[in-house]
């Protein structure tokens, strides 16, 4: 089941005015019925989660279809040209993606109050929420999920898209325990494959060292996603992120100096430890490619389950 709270109706005025005055983003409320671009009626069932500007609702269609609607209040974006541009870029990039391990983006449309993205529903919720509930994954389960994370990421890279915010909070599971990578809010579409990006962005625990510190202004590229894949692998196996600290500056210091350790108590195979080390190479040129990661001995030194049961969102299955 999704990590859902009750759906909110529309009672925007006082909160909305306060939020606007305080400069905080105005969170959207969902009307009791939303009409999409085909005039199909959708009814909110629950709130699935929320991010910077957006709130994501579980919606029901007229024939029982279930979707996730990402809603953004227009007031939150109307005063900033750059926020509007980022929203359009997210729509353009996410809509162009089509892969079984990437959250399906069906359409973007608007009504008077909000912009909506109609997305494939991932009722298992985010892998971060699942990890918090149940702790680290076993190596066979991690292989199962990593194969799909790598496949989704490889598809983006083939299409010249760098995600730039890969993290367990942006990786979802559908009802069949299939991995779906979402949130293209920081993604970049390269004009040519050798283009370098300069914008410092990402999430502290998952951010690559060349994004934090770039003294020669060389910029970054696909390798930043490979780094995040390394942080994801570590986090799935250990149960916490490798550079975890309370303050962002201290996290950055650890990332820049490559200071992390894999606890002995984590009972991770030698192959697993070595793969983490290979991926978390400080120098982006020394990191393996996604294909090299897929071909790493870690994937064949132990079992890969053909499927992971839905009960694995609550705890490690007994036979894994
Ligand atoms: P933001 O870009 O504002 O961070 P996200 O796209 O990450 O917003 O979504 C915020 C939260 O909504 C996620 O953490 C997740 O809990 C939920 N969510 C997002 N997309 C889906 C989806 N397709 N299916 C189910 N839940 C989703």
C-alpha cells in the first residue's frame, strides 16, 4: 500500500495568503473532481506525498483507473520565470521518457488553480520510505532492484538525459514490485553528448564530488548519476547513506575526501564491497560505466531472485 494520508479537499484561502506572504511555496489543494485534457473526471483518493512545490495525489478515474497526479499550484510559480522554465523542462524531459523502469508520464494539463502531471501510480511508495520501515536489503534483493535501477538509468543516458537527483526517495515501486525512477525536476537534456553541465544541484547525501567542488569549472556529466547509483547500492545494503552527517557542510567534506566505511556488521560479500568502492571513485573518469556495473562479478557471485514478494516492503523475505 502507498504511504498515503487522507486526501485534502479545497480550503485554500487563509493558509494560501499566509504562505504567499511568508514567501514559502503555496502547496496545492486538489478540487473534489479534476477534469483532464480529455474532460475525463478524476477524483482524489489520498495524498501520496509532497515535495518542494508539488503535492502528489492518488486519483481514481471513471472506470476504476488509478493514477498519481502531481499538482503544482500556479501561484507558486507565477512570479518566477526560472521556476516556470524548470517546470516546463521537467515536463518536456519526463514526457520524452518511455521505459518500464521510469515512472510513466502520460500528460500535463491545467485548470484555473493548478498544473497537473498525470503519472503512472507507484502504489509501493518510495524505496526510501520502504527502507526506513524495514532496514537494509539482503544482497539477492538488492541485485533484483539494482538491475532495474541500472536499466532505467541507462535508458535516460542513451537519450542524453542526466537525472541529477537519483536517490531512494525518487525511486518508487509499483504494485508488482517493479522499480520506477521518477522526479525529473533536476534532470538535464544534453544538446550534444560531450556537453558539460555547470549547475550545482542534487541532494546532499547523494551528490557527486565534482558537483560540490569544481575548481577548474569543468562541469559535470553522466558520471554524477553513476556516483548516485553507488550511494544507492551502499544505502540498500547497509541501511543508511555512506556520507551521513547532521550538517550539509560536513557531508560535503566527507564526500570531497571520500571518507566512508562499510561496517563489518553489514555482512556484505567481498564482491559487494568492491563494487561500492569502484563506483564511489572520487575521479569521475575512474568510475565504471553503467554497462560495466551491470557486468560486475557481484551480480553473478550470488543469487538474483526472479521476483521479490510485496511483503518485502515490510521486512526481508525469509528465503532471501
Ligand atoms: P518533488 O519533485 O516536489 O520532490 P516528487 O515527484 O518527488 O515531488 O513527489 C513527492 C512525493 O510524492 C514522493 O516522495 C512520493 O512519496 C510521492 N509520489 C511521487 N510520484 C509518485 C507516483 N508516481 N506514484 C506514487 N507516489 C508518488
